[in-house]
C-alpha cells in the first residue's frame, strides 16, 4: 500500500496548468502572426518586381547591346519577349485590335527597330556609340 501513497502524492500534470496552456497558445499565435507577416512581405516584393516597366527593361537591354555585352541576336530575342508581354497586357477593343489610346504602342503588331550595332575599332574592340 506504500505505492498508493506515493502515487497520491504525485504532482499534477504540468500540461494542465493554465500558465503552460496560455504560454503555448501565445507562442502559437506569435508564430502564426510572424508567418503571415512574412507571407505579406514576400507577396509585396514579388508584386513590385513584376511591375517593372517594359521601357526600363528595353533600355537596359539596349544599353547592354550597345556596350557589347550581348549580341544583336540576343538583343532581338529579349526585345521580342518584352514586346510579347506588352502585347498580352494591352486591352483589346471589340474588333480585336489593340487600342492605341490605352497605351497600345505595339497595336500595329510591329516591333520597334533595333538600335545601331556598336562600332568596332581597328583592333576589334567595340566603342560605345556617339
């Protein structure tokens, strides 16, 4: 019967204490709020990156081409990709033609001409355009 006396003196389950329950709930809520904040910041960051203007991209690609960092073929491919993205975003009028009034600079379906290639010096190196 001595073991019954020892069992009766056992401390109550610590996980049933209100301090432990509220502490655990507080930590869980803090983790959920933190995860939500991280999700919001990540969503905002991706949205800001996606909204980069096509004109800025084209300017960067043109500058890279003029500096000789990319070839004319690479520049043409990049320019066509940007043009396709812009065409997809342009709202169509009822007759299926992109509206120039809504910023449809590519409404005619034409792609702007390539810039002039950089001039090469006598030693084969490229010089920036003047």
